[in-house]
């Protein structure tokens, strides 16, 4: 199974968490011709998150505060295994789930 295909496996494995947190989660089909990529998007807890994975193992994790439009998560990784991908995505998900907007 390619890393791009593993994104669906990760999402399926977290379905109970997504439902409990009332997160809206989507995964794009594989996009691109020369350099393939997929996106996971999470909308919840006041954030819009996007994980972008390219077929070469490059992974970008981001999240924006929906109200302030400020970046709250920005991380880049190079992934070699499905286990590494799962670890990075789980960290990203935990950051989204525990996010508390700054006091204004």
C-alpha cells in the first residue's frame, strides 16, 4: 500500500474520534500527474486543517484559526513509512482536538 493510499486507512481508523469531536473530515482522490498528492482536511474546534502528502513522502501539516485566520499549526516532514505517517497525522489531530483559541 502506498503512503497516499494509507491516508484513507488512517481516516477510517479515527472515525470514532472524528464523530465524537464532531469534526468534518475529507480526503481528496489522488491528484496530479507528474507529482501525485492527496489532501486530508479537518474542520472542527474552530480550526480548518489540511495535511498535504506527496507521493515522495513530503508531508505538510497546517491549521488556521477560522475566526482570526491566523496559522496555528505549520509543520513539514519527510515520511518513509506508514507508521511515521500515522505518528505525524496523530500529532496533528491531537493539536487540532486540544486547540484553545487565544483570549481576546
